[in-house]
């Protein structure tokens, strides 16, 4: 195999696939990525057996072939080469990789491409297209609520539900839940998938790096979810199991509603979060008191041995005075994902779940459980 590439194009390909290569795997070939020619294109692929990514890059194919290349070492070398010079990559039957650029020459030892795992193809049947901006926004608005408890493995990902031209995403850790929906699909397909947190993070990384990717094609198969855009394909195995009935968690009605300014409320919650314990803790040291009275929300925190604080926020509230305790970081993460100026905080009492949602966007809703202090 012999190909010639420009540095910028080659770096784009490396940065796309190399983060997936696993340096900790017991299989040495998984710390490599697959570099091969396919017709008149150059294809780079990488997998850790749970997720995989493929992309195409531009270049001149002098001689067809393929090899797996040590991902980190190759990336470090290419990064230090001259920006403007062409890079020649050659591999022979002994799996030696020769890299030449200007007056610089390197040799690396690769592994035969026949030892690399077969990466599945993008699902051809059960797929739909959605605007990349909408898809990324939905992922961001849910992934923060995913459980980090490995014992509750079915909650360790974002739940996708596609049906009747609608896509829903849900995530929960048992103490909060994020739900978002859209009707922007081009096909009425049916599919459900629990997509692991790591895969969601990679989807967001790849879409953000792909400048100008207007649409994303999403495919759901029996054991995998995949996205495809521009010249990139990403695939992930799914979390097996049954996601809990999230609809039972969302309150059907609440007794009180508060309209608040998102920016002001976020600032206040951040201030009081400085006086609480670990953000994932469920003990009383991590609780912040929310006291609602006529047009005022008073947020306060007090931690023994640390200190106390209080801040007032103007709100639109006409109900009876109410006091509820929340983990401030849960409220903060919801507010950070509301794109509007105002939000609606709905609750019943200090024991029942509360909801927080944008004032106008009815497609996004978060449920937060109060803390008992």
C-alpha cells in the first residue's frame, strides 16, 4: 500500500478515529486503527468492540492495500510534521509502515488488517434523517441525567424511542429525569435503543467537529445504534435490558407554578451550591432550601463546619408559601440546558417530584425529586 495525503486532511481523519482506539485493551490490535484503501477513497476505522467509527479522507492512492497503525504514536508523529508538506505513507507485507514528509522519515510496526475486528455496516432499513442541530441538542438535554451507578446498568445511557415520525430521548438516575421529543423525522420508523453514555459523548464530539454537517442519519438495529453524516459513520452496541416506565415518573398535574428567569435562578443556585457537599451525594449536606413566597424565591444553604448563605430571586408566584429541599446541582444542570429566558417550575409539596421546563418549548421537561432533610 502507498498513499499520499495532505497533513490537514490526515489529521482530520486521525482526530476522528483515534479517540476510540483502546490503549488499555488486552488485544494489541485495538490500540491501532485500520488504514486502508477502498476503491478511490482512503478509509480510516477504529473500534474498541463496543463502539466504532469510520471516516473517509482525501488523498492520492498510488498502490492499494491496508494496515493497522498504532493510533497514538502515529498521531504524535503526524502532528509534528510540517504543515504544508505532503505525507507519504507506505506499508509492505512485513507490516512495516514508512512515513515520509519532506526530509523527515519514520518507521512504525503495524499489525495485519486481517487481525482487525470486522466493523458492522450502517443499518440500511430502520433509519431516519434529522437535523444535526436538533439531534445534538436532544442529546445534551438528556445525557446529564444518566445514572453513573454501574449496578443500575439499564440507566447508564440515553433511551431513544422512534415511532410515528417522532423521536423521544429520556435519561434518569432515579432522582431526576430528563425528557425531550421532536417531530422532525423524515420517516415513520419504529425502534428503541438504550445508547451508552460514552457513545453519546462520542456522537456529540464527532458532530461538533464535522463543520457544516446539516443532517444526521440515525439507524437503529437489534443490537446497535448508528449515526452517519458527511463522510463519517459511528456505531455503538446497545445496553441490554428494559428501560423503566418513565411516563409514570412524570407528574400528571402539580398544584403550584413559578415563572422564573433562567439566568438569575442559575446564578443563585450556583452560589448556594458552593456551600454543599459532593454533587452526587444524597445526604442532607448536599441539600439547598428553596422557599417560595409572593413573587420571591429565597434559596439558602447551611453546612456544619463550612458556613451558610442565602440569595433572593424575583419570580412570578402567587401561591401559598412553600419550602422544598433540592440537590442544587440537579437544578443547575437543568437550567443550563434551557435555551429560553424564562422557565416554569411546577411542584405540589416537599415530598412529591417537581418539574422544570422552558416557558414556551413544550417538548422539553425535567423531573427532580425533592430531598428529605
